[in-house]
């Protein structure tokens, strides 16, 4: 069973592994098949689901909502995370991709997410990407209005630098709940640039996206040495697959990230969570770091 974790000193509590729904439209599931998929990961204890307004060209939330309309009782068993702040050209009025963090846009986007997801509240709303035109007071105004109306319970950010995080936090009467960032052996900069250190300091848990490099871990030629090392470590610790070792490598970080699983195959989801039982030694952890980076620690 998947462990539970408190995201920040003021809560909320999420499942240690999160189900990511970015690729939902690629999975080609009917609403009924999606209900079965959701039931299956809930049964494993993965109760937190990750969405964004733009996923699937603005279609994923509504597809998920169709499943919830078939099985509305499932809503009470899960925590829904969504995001806003990116505009993509899937909408004709967006002549180019850009960021948009104006107060009225944040409120409108969150309300649209509620409608699409067939729910009356989001458990967590994130600003998807740092916006050079972000006015922190304006974002705070939107967060407060959404909080007061009961439409959104908690707020956070994604892909923010520590400075950007601190700026937005300085305008809020409540604690941001996460910074959702890319963490994996194939993307390690945030491990040492202060991003995870800030979250550890504040006892706020990161959410980790693209833990498997978006699938590139398995087929990119340049990751062959990493795959070889992961296979060796998998044998040493009795793991069933290299991805289990990757998840164990991420779980080992003291900031306590929540890996977001991106697979639409329930066997892979089930296999991922077995990583909770794996313990990597420091040397195994650093061998994986080295195999990914191609050089030793200084
Ligand atoms: P990921 O786990 O790195 O990649 C998932 C991809 O890897 C899927 O296409 C999956 O295909 C494939 N895969 C998994 N296991 C495999 C295996 N053993 N062999 C071959 N392919 C395999 O995660 P991600 O989808 O990139 O990201 C996870 C979630 O993070 C997203 O759903 C989204 O919620 C979130 N995210 C957030 C941001 C942000 O900016 N905040 C950015 C990106 C993603 P199958 O479906 O066939 O298994």
C-alpha cells in the first residue's frame, strides 16, 4: 500500500506516489476504462491525481470528468491537483504559446477546471511555470478569492526557482504546499541549485515530474551507461525493473519528493510503488548519479 505524506506544515496529506494525467489522451481509454484505471490505482493507495488545464490540448481534465460523472463516489477518495498559467495554441485566441498569471485568468481557469473535472473543489492549484510578467500581489489576490469561496483548498507552484517561490510566499497568509519540479537521474540540476534545499528547509514536499525522463530513459542511446548501472543496482537490491530503482533513487532524497507516475499501464503503476520497499546505499545512489552525469564527484 502506498504511504501517505503531509505536504507542508499546514497539510494537506497526499499519497506518496501521484498519478499523472498529462498523457491521458494518448491512452485512448473510454470513460468506463478510465473508471477502472482510477479504481485500480486508488486500490493501490494512489489517491492523488495530477492534472493541468492545458493537458491534452485542454482535453484531459474533461475526459477525467466524464469518468467521474460515471462514478461520482470516487471523488471523495482522491485529492485533485491542477495547474494554470500556460496558454497554448490549441486555443485559436492564443496566437503563440505564452504564460498568463493575471488574477482574473487564474480564477477563470480554476473555475473551468472544476467544471471539466466535474467537481466542486480542487485540493491543490499550482502556477504551472514562472511567468516573467507575474505580479505576486495579483496572484495572491486570485489565490485568496479561490480559497475564500471554497473552490481551492491549497496552493502551490511548479518549476519555480527558490527566489520566485519566496516572492510569491511573501504575499500569502498561508504556506505554499509544493513546488512541482523535474527530478530524475537524467535531470539533476535541482538537486544542488537550492530548489530542493529550500523545500527541505520549509518542510514542504516537492512533487517530481518525468522521473523516467518522459520515457527517454528506456530508449535514448546516451542513457545506456545509466541503464546498465540501474540494472546492476536492480540485481543488488532485488528490484524487478530499472524504473523501480529510479523511483527508489528519488525517494531517497531528504526533501521527500512525491514521484508522479506517467504511465497509463496499471502493471507499470503497480510495479513503480514497490520502490517504497527498496533501500539504496549511499554508494549505490552515487553510482547512479555518476552513470547519468558521466563524471565522478569532485
Ligand atoms: P515519466 O514516467 O517520466 O514518463 C512516462 C512515459 O514513459 C510514458 O509514455 C510511459 O509509457 C513511458 N514508460 C514508462 N515505463 C516504461 C517502460 N518500462 N518502458 C518504456 N516506456 C515506459 O513521466 P511523465 O509522463 O513525463 O510525467 C509524469 C507526470 O508529471 C505527468 O503525467 C504530469 O502529471 C506531470 N508533469 C508535470 C510537468 C510540470 O511542468 N509540472 C511537466 C511534465 C509532467 P506507457 O504509458 O506506455 O507506460
